[in-house]
C-alpha cells in the first residue's frame, strides 16, 4: 500500500463503487430492455412505436456504454 492509497478515505471510494456497479449494469440493462420492450410495443401499440423505441433505446444504450466504458491504463 502506497501513501497515495492510504490517503483515500472509504467515503471517497463510494462513488467509485457506484460507478463500477453502473458499468457492470449497463450492458445487462440494455440487453434485457431492448428485446423485451420493442416487440411488446410493436404488438400492443404499433410498428411505429416499436421502431421509435428501438432507435431511442439503442441510442441511449450506446451512449451509456460509451460514457461508462473503462479503458485499460486510463484513469
């Protein structure tokens, strides 16, 4: 353990833990939400609603995946 590691308090590690949970949850959420929501909207509301949901969910999912991505060697 270095001096820099010992200077970090457990309270300041909470946002890092929350971010790691978000990073782990993002692919799971998109891969479950997309195939469930789009066909349900297409059958109950209409094809247009399903296509709109596919575009919105896909765009939001893609953006969330890019924002929460972790690159090796970058902090």
